C-alpha cells in the first residue's frame, strides 16, 4: 500500500486509528529528513519490531544552537517520502513547527539532567533539551510500541532510554548499529556539506575509532593514545572531544562493553562518530 503523509495531528490520528484498533504494533522511526541509508536501516529494524511503521520527518528547531545549521539543514520532503515509502514505511508524519510547538507552549521542555551536559552537551548545551522534548512529544502523539534510534547518536540513544524510564513512557527503545559508507565514514545528512577534500579528512574519525578499538588489549590508556594518534596526524580536523566510556557513558571498566566517542569539526561541518567494543578483563584501568 502507498505510504501516507500526515502533516497535522488530525491526519496522524486518522492514519493510526485502524492499525491501533486492529491491535497492530506501531514502530516509530524519528528523523529530521534528508533520508539516507542510515535512516533506512532504522526502518528495516522497525519492520522487524512492528507491523505498522511510522517515520517522522521534522527538523526540530529546539535542538539547534543559535549558530548552528537549522536554516540550511537539507530539506526535501518529496524525496524523503519516496525513500521511506519504498523501504516499507506506512505513514510519514511531517508536521510544521507550530504543530509540534503550539504558540504559548514553548516554555515546557524536558530537562535531560547531568548526562545532557557532558560530551555533546558540553559543546551543544541546549541540544538534548530540544531532542528529549521533541521525542517526548512524538511519543505522546504516536504512542508507539517501539521506537528505533541509531547508535550514530549514541548519547541521544542513552538519554532517550533515560527519558522513557523517567517519565514511564512505556516505549520499547531499540538501538540500531551505525551504517557506514564503504570507506568507513558514518552516513550522515550533514555529509553533503563536505567538499571532496573534507570528506577525505573526515575519514580520520572512523579510522581513529578503529585504531582505538584495535588497541583495547592494552587497556584504556592505549585505546585513547591510538585514537588520538590518528586524529593528531590528520589535517583539517578540529577535535571537540574523544572519550572512552562504558555502554551507559560512565567510566570504562575492564571486562565490560566500552564506547569510544568522537566529535570534530571538518571545515565548517561538525561530525560525530562512535564505536563499541569490549575492554579485556585483564588490563589495568586508566589512571
Ligand atoms: P537524524 O535525521 O540525523 O536526526 O537521525 C535520525 C535517526 O537516524 C537517529 O536515531 C540517528 O541516530 C539515526 N541515524 C543517522 N545516521 C545514522 C547512521 N549512519 N547509522 C545508523 N543510524 C543513523
């Protein structure tokens, strides 16, 4: 069946009425559009977890800082709807800003707590407040059984899980591994901003993460040394942070799953990436 596009809350509820009364499991894929294979991977996971798939396309103003790319963020709804429909999405929810933020309601926002102020939050202090607010609104409007988020935005995924637990939202949050180009660059809507030379320089991020993971046998210091070595040697990469954490973004521990996260500016474009791996049990903790 052809994909439906709902741009108002009334349209959305109409589209969801039959699936809901029919007892179908609704899986939601939230996006900001500029659909690429990373998003389509989330749709594939959504189809495994639900029998009615909704995707949202909404460039959420509250998660952008004043000097960020909200205005020039790539937008092409027709193309997005085609791609999402071909991938098996049943309804695309594409609201405007007033629908998501009715005038007079802007003052109520979700506070992400301390985890929203570290890593990405240190460089984008209001980002996760905007993200968790829009995710809470989407969950309230669609009441999905499951929602799929990419590990590409790893801190976001962890914080959305906190949101669901804290507010008893009852949504099963599923993470999907990062989809990469053949050369390792993580797919991102912002990759279109990169010139050829910048795209080459951007490979330092995924390369650094792999080198770091390969050094895990030597312990946490060795991981950071190896990854920093790659980033230091790369031209045109302005590092914001490189951090090694456990799976919940706390301190890394031997014998436990770890995450190595990086954010850097390549030219005028800010990119993030991360990689999960196990830290061996028999190495020393970082001092
Ligand atoms: P965005 O449209 O950038 O807000 O992303 C929407 C969702 O797609 C988020 O859950 C992202 O983590 C996820 N996503 C974006 N790029 C990728 C990727 N390369 N691999 C997996 N998930 C991704």
